[in-house]
């Protein structure tokens, strides 16, 4: 089994995460068509409840395993790294079982608290998934810590394919029984997909003989940790990461509670509030598509930063931070421009006849700030400042609660108030984190230096997209042709941006060859000659 460099690992995991998110975005319109907007609103409430429990039992421990395994391997101690993984797996099995039972029995109370009693059965159907994904997180953390990215990437794609297929089929047939059963069927694929992903990673683990440690890889003079010491280190890494991730997802639960109650307070019925929440969830789901690439970057650089910090290699640390900042701008700026200009055709492509595209005009800039928060949190976690990210996110959540209450309760604003609060939820922590990292930790995060080339390339792309979209608005064709034209415009925009960013030197030869030397050789010689080394 081969290890991947930061650039190649980022590329592999980004492609996988992007495919997963694209499948998710394409899947939602089909699910909405099967369940209806009210049914999708109930489904969204169920999934928000599950997502919070999932994060509390999985997210932190996965990154904690990755960080600990990376550090132990950096110190030539693979034996303790494997031991730490096994301990984490055991903890996750017991923790996942308890969390699954709690979610199952608490489902009626959770559903009623969110003014959606119909979500009880679907929350209960999601409960077993917590246990399955707990085991999955242990394996993914170990593979990530060892920089074996390919197996993780493949498991994510396969998991989502199974999830989408099973969920849609189950929702379709169970809708014949009733709305509540149809919504519940829409959750079945989550468990089945996770179970298949676990089977794949267990197979790769045994195939690669990762359960063995070769004598030549182990430093015989290194200190060996006791089980208690490893568990303490694992929990010291995992708990604050879990807390930070939990706070981020808590915003979703708060959105559900405050958002719907404030809509009802200005005259919305409960059904209308469910539909309104469905619209907000569709906006957030589509907004997160480009962010999946940055999530992959954050996951890949965490072990690298942890290794650099363990070895006190400040040069390597700064190189990884600069690379991450550059990649965030390279991905987030064109995504912001593209979503702003093509908001209406893309939204109508996915949700024909549905309202809500105006949200992207207002909130697409969130992509940039959300992307930076992912990187900032990985930096905190890598250098051991775990609670700093939690503090900034708590401030963001408090601002979000206040703005949600104010703006959603204004009849003329209503649903758009959720976009304003969602945006503030990430802008505020970004500002706090940037001050802490640059002024307290003394790690430069050169924003302007890394922003101007992606900005110019995005501006050029934006002009092309604006002209093409303007032309599309004058053409009245059927849905299938409109969808095809929108797809062509998106592809043209990607190509224009790709050429401009290469010509401007936003991506260097080293960046590209680190991902794939073959990709670099495929470029025209005129473009290669303009690229920086």
C-alpha cells in the first residue's frame, strides 16, 4: 500500500469528496420529488439530529486517531500507532453502541422539541448508523494518519453510491405506505452504505497486512506508551476536536428550532415552516459542494502539521500553511463567483419550479470563510491548541442565534434571515481565528499575497459566465435543453478559470507535479512555459 504526498493525497481525497457531494446534490432533487417539500423538511430535521450525534461520537476520534498515528510514525514508533488504533476502535464500538441506543430512545423527544413529531421513526431508523460509522471512523483515522489516502477515497465514493441507491429505492416504495414511512426509507441507505465502506476498509487493512509491524520499521530505543497513556493522549486530541465539530453542527439544530418557531410566529403554518426549512437546507447543501474540496485539504494537512509540530520543523510547518491558504483561495474564490452568477440556472436545474435561488446572491461568499475555518481548525489541532477553534465557533453560534431570532422574525425577510445568520456564523470565527493565528501563535497566513491571482482568474471567469448566462436568459427551451446548456456553461467556466490560473502562475509546476506529473505533461507547452517552478 502506497503513501501519498500532501498534494496527491489532497487531489485523491478532493476528487472523492467532490464526487460524494455531487451525488448528494443530485440525490436531493430526486428525494424531494419522491417525498415532496414537506417530507424533505421532515427528513432534514431527522438528519440534523443524527448529524449532531454522529459528530459527537465520530468526528473528533477520527481526527484524533489520524493525529496520534501520524506523530507516532514520525517518531518511528509504528507499534504504538497500531496499538492506539486498536484502542480507539474498541472505544468507538462501545461509545457508538451507547450513542445509538440513546438516539433511538430519545427520538420522540428530539422530534417534538423541533416541532416535527413525524420525524421520530426516521431518527430511530438512523440510530444504528451511529455504531457502524463509529467503527468506520477508526479505520479512516488510521488510514489517514498513515497517509494511505486512496483506500479512504474509494470507501467514501462506494459508501455514497450505495447510500443514494438504497435510500431512493426505499423512499419510493415506502411512500406508498405513507409520508412518515417514505421519509424513514430515505434514511436506510446511510446505514447500508456505511456498512459496505467498513467492509472495504477492513479488507484493505488485512490485504495490506497493516495489523503487523516490521522490526525494521520500529525504533527499538523509543519510549513505549501504556494503554492508559495512549487513551489519555487520544482523548486529549479527540475531545476538543469533537467539541469544535459539535458546536459547528449545533448550529444546524439551533437553526431547526429557532428558524421554524420564528416563521410560525410571523404567520407560517407548521407545514409552511417545514417547506421553508427544506428550502434553507437545499441552499446549505449546494453551498457545501465546493467546501468538500477544502475539507479534504484540511484532513490531509492535519497529519502533516502534526508531524512538523512533533519534529519542531518550522519551515515545513510554514510551507504547509502557505500551501493551504493558496489552495483555499484557488478553490473558494471561483466557487463564490460561479455560484453568484449562475445561482438561478443551477438552482432551477436541480429544483425546477422551486423558489430559493435568491439565497445564493446573498450567501455565496460564505464559501470563502467556511473554507478558511476548516484550515484554521486543522492548524489549531496540529499544534495542540484544540480549544481555540471551539471558542471562536461558540462566538459564531451566539451571533447566529441572535441574527436568526431577529431577521427570520421580520415578515419581509423571513427565510432569507437564515442565510444572513448562516453567513455571520462563519465570518465572525474567521476573523477571530486569523487574529489568534497571526498575532498570538505568530504563524503568517499571507492572504493578499495568495489571493490576487485566484481573484483575477475568478474575475475573468465571472465575466465569461455573466455574458453566457445573459445569452441563456434570452433563450426559451425545454428543461432538458436548458439543463444541457447550463452544464456546458459550467464546464466552460471551469476551463476558463483553469487556463487563467495556470497562465497567471496561481498554480506552480511543483503544485501540479506533486499531484500528478502526467497532468503537468498534458498541458500545452505554451502554458507550461509560463508556470512558476
